[in-house]
C-alpha cells in the first residue's frame, strides 16, 4: 500500500515541478516580449525626434512655417497709389479750412483778393475770354475763402482750391501767348510768395501767412499789369 502512495506523491511532485517550469518560462517570455516592445517604441521615438526637431526649427522661421490663420493681404503698389490720390483729392476739395488759427480775417489780405479783377478787361480785350472769366471767378472765391470764411468750414474753400490753380495755368498760358516766355518768367516771384505762405500756414504763423499770401495776390496781379503796360504798343485788340 505504501509503494503506490509514494508513487502518487512522486508523480504529483513531478507534475507540480513541470507546471512551475512551464509557468516560469511563459513569464520569462512575456517579460522578454515587453522588453522588446519597449525597446521598439524607444527606437521609434529616437528615429522620429530628429524629424520633429527639424520641423520645429523650420517653423521657427516665418518664411517656412505656414500660418494657420489667414493674414490680411498686403495692398499692392497700384492700390496704395490709388488710395493716396483719393486722400489728396479729398483734402484738396474739402470744406475744411487749412488754417489752424481759426476765423481771423485780415483787411489787407481781403483787399488783396479783390485785385484779381483788375486784369479782367485786359485779357478780354486781347481775345482771352476764358482767362478773363476765370480771374473774375477767382476774385470772388479767394475773397470768400481767404477773408469772409477764413478758418471756417465752407464750400468757398473747395471752390477756391479748384479755381486757383486752373486760373494760374490760364494766366501763364495767356501771358506766354501774348508777350513771350521772358515776360512769363515775371510770375516766379509771386509763386515764391505763394510757396512761403503755404509753409507758414503749416507752421501756424499767422502774421507771416498774411504777409506772404497778400504779396502773392499783389505781385501776381502786378506782374500781369506790367506785362500789358510794357507791351501796349504790340497788343492787338480783339475784334468780335
């Protein structure tokens, strides 16, 4: 009876030993597989890290990194020039006065505006009616802009800014046609006074502006009258 029982115990011991060995081997294989997986993940990460570093370095410069948000398009050169021209035109024909000191009319400047009416009959007689009509119009617009509504908001400023350069151009053309280039150059001194009056207007110098702008009117009209008086023998009356 004792021998079979001893055999059974031996068999149980062998089975238990075999089961322990199998389980131990499987546990070792599982840990080895996990170790291999960890190594593979680490290897993959090490392979991808240079690429990530290269991407981060390329994105550090604005030229290589795409902006996720659409940026506003930069205006083209033609668009900026067009916008600048529109802004200049708006300022040119604005009702606002360009004088910073407000409404301060000066009698000398106001009287000098009326001088523009003096050359009207001379140009009319010499068959230059457009120049004569423009001078008559600028007489009224300059008086309204430079004296009556000076420093105030008024359409007189818009009209005067429109008429004044056109009238100047017609006067130069008429003087050149009637008397030649040499007599046309007498307008350089009045134009210099106009430039100085504009500079003092921007500086806010009221007294200097009144002086130079009045001289612009006085010398401008005076140069035209001198041209007619010095060349009255060569002038031809207009026959309508």
